[in-house]
C-alpha cells in the first residue's frame, strides 16, 4: 500500500466533503461519532483509496488490491471500535454505484 502524507494548514474537512472527496468523484464518508469540522475519513471503492483528514494533516492510502482495501477498511473499523469512536458506518449518500461497489467488496454491513 502506498501512503502519501500532506498538510493543509488552512483547511477544514469541508474541503474534502464538497470538493476533493465527493460522492460524484466516487467517495463515501466513513462516519464515526468522532467526526467534526477538523476530522473526517473517506473511501473510494473503485480506485481503492482511503483519505483521512485531521487538523490539517491528510493521509492518503492507495491500496494495491481489493483485498488490501478491504483489510484496511476493516482495520480502521476495528481501531475505531476499540477506541470508543463507534458506531462506524459508511455513508455512500444516495449513490447507487457506491452502494453496489461496497456491497460487492463485502462491506455492505457497514453501509447506512
């Protein structure tokens, strides 16, 4: 898995919600009860990308395979559950393509 770290000093999560990681671009929000203007996570099940933003820090993970993407999503879910930031849900909006893709990867149980 390739990981890229960037810093956006003046950003808020809304840059990702409304411009960089939108439903139209194939991203779904990975929701927890920790989400706020300074934190968020998104996943693109087609491109196998996971983006996390926290207080200016941005981590982008590029999975090399579907299996690696699924494993990373499950690790993320497990970590959030163990640290009290659950329930973890994937929010695909009303995007049928995203819903189908997450289901085809065996992650349908996390959709809301």
